[in-house]
C-alpha cells in the first residue's frame, strides 16, 4: 500500500474520531464521516485505479435539508494523476413520498498532467420513493465540460435497493446510460449484495459491466468493499 493510501486512511480515521467527540455538542450542523477500501474503484463501469485497490474517506455536513461534503480516493490513469477529490453541496427536499436530491459536484484530481482537462463539474437531479422494503430511484447528471473532453455529457440512471427483512443483507443494482458529445454513448450496469456487520460497518460485493468495446478498462468485474461510517 503506497503512502497516499495510508494517508487517506489515517486522515479519515482521525476525522471520524474527532467527529464522535464533537457529536455531543449542540449544533444546527451535524457531521458524519466515512472511510473505506475496495478491491477496485469503478465509476460508471470504468476502473479508476487500473484494477488496483482503492482507499477513500470523506466528511459530510448536514443542515436542515441542505448538505455539503468532501471525499477523496486514490486513482491511477496511467499518468502522474494519483488522487481524486470531490467537493459537493446540495439540498434534499421531500415531495410527498418522493425524496429529492439536487446537487452540484466538483471532481478534482491531484498530480494531473498539465492541460489534461480532467477536472469538471456535474449537476445532479435525483429522486427516490419507497416501495415496501425496497427503494426505487432515478438520477440524472449533466456536465457542461466533462472529464478530459471539454464537451457536454449527460448520464441517466435507474436504481433500486431492497433490504431483506429480518436479516442484515440487502440487494441493490442500477442501469445507467452515459451520453458523450465526442465519443460513443454506452450503457453500464451493476448489481450487488450488502451486509451490515454493525450499525457503522458494512460490506458490499458487486458485479459491474458495460457494453463498451475495445478497452479492458470497462470490462466486467467483481468488486468487494468495506465501509465504516460515523
């Protein structure tokens, strides 16, 4: 494990401990922390670590229906880029039984080559509705200047999750379509099973695939991960 991965893990763990102590104080803003690891980092069907393991951590602040946060992970694009950091803020209003999520997300990359155009913004509009022990959702993402291409991009996804009654297991999956102005559009999908070891620690085993041809970066793969949230 390289120094970056160790630093990310130590940083997120220290924040989690600090957050637990501060949680006892009265405040209109609440904080949560997460740290995790996975056998691969897959984003919309593409490996972001050249099929190597991922270590990540994040901090979230919630205030009423609003929220904001930062998240970081190691990445490997085969060049000097070595980590990703995401900054995001949004609101989560409800409309009857529908939970909405409207947000802006900035994807930044440390060590990226000059002129790579990797950094970009996305704007998210998502909604979900309960259906018994299941949750059904739809999400859309628009970028005016997508990763590395300086052109518009649009991603739409249908997703669902199902908590198996009287167990610590859950099932979830998603089907998404990525539209790009400068290359072929593609479909991606995933399905997996989660296990809640405790209230704070969970595991996930997930299958990912796409219809992309001509690159092994979007081949089918199975990823196992663990996450701790406080």
